[in-house]
């Protein structure tokens, strides 16, 4: 869906802001202990998200492989990737599928090749919008004094972590579209709404 990235980004950004605020305020939150003020952090996260989005769109969607962000943000992005913070859809093709795809690319007509380029552009936009808020979360967490591995953990789980799934997820997803994302989204929301773990246990 070419328009998916718009609604998806709006939802992701809204949840990321709420989840970040919860991680500052809840007891045991990953952003606690760094002297952060919720309002200030959310404002910085918002500003950095839209700043990084511009560079990611150039690289992922417009195909400017050489396009770079400003030196500081570029360094953060490379560090973020190295720390494992980047998140994408978990899908592995078999060798036969890869061979068939490569053979198919060489036999495509000019019209088909343009269609492929269009969908690559859409995929690049989705990727840029998907990762902009994650990278921004990483950057702001690092500025607050968090370690690279800890900040990467925050960025992967600030919204739905597509690299996280259970053994039976592929099968269930084939029956219920976005099952994994729905379960993770509900779990993340529940965590953000809880004051702390002890509060839940004491009131059961």
C-alpha cells in the first residue's frame, strides 16, 4: 500500500512518544536514572525524528546511496546499526526463490522494471519512516548518557520490534494478519500504562 507509511508513521510516532514518556516516569523504566524531564525529552525526540527522517528518505527512498546526514547524526546512525538497533521485517528467502527472482529481473520488460522501481521506492519510504523515530530514540538516549547497547534496545522496542517473534508466529500470522505486531503492540501499551511491576502484583 503506497500510502501505508503515512498512517504507520503517525501511529508509530504517537506510540513512541507515549512509550518514551512511560520509560522515564515508571519505576524501573529503561530511561530512569538519567535525570530526564519528560517534556524536554519528548520535545527533543520529536525534533530529532523529523530531522533524521529527511536524511533517511534521501538514502532509502530516493536512492542517494552517497547521501549523508550531518556528521554527528551520521556517526550516531552507523553506531546505531552496529549496536543492532535497526529493525526490519524478518523474512528469509530460500536459495531457489533468490535464483527465480534474479532470473525474473533479467526477463522483465521496461514497464515491469518501472513497476519494480516504483515498489522499491515505496519500500524505501516505509523503511525511512519506520526507522526515523527509532534512530531518534537512540540518539536522544545516547545524549542522555545511555550505553550504545542499552540505547539500541530502547530503539528496537520503542514501538513494535519486527525482529522479535515466537516459534509459531509465521504460522499464526498466515491466519491472522499482523498477529505478531498486534500482540507486541498490546503488550507494549500495557507496560506503558503500568506504574511499576510491584504495583500490579500488590493489586492482583
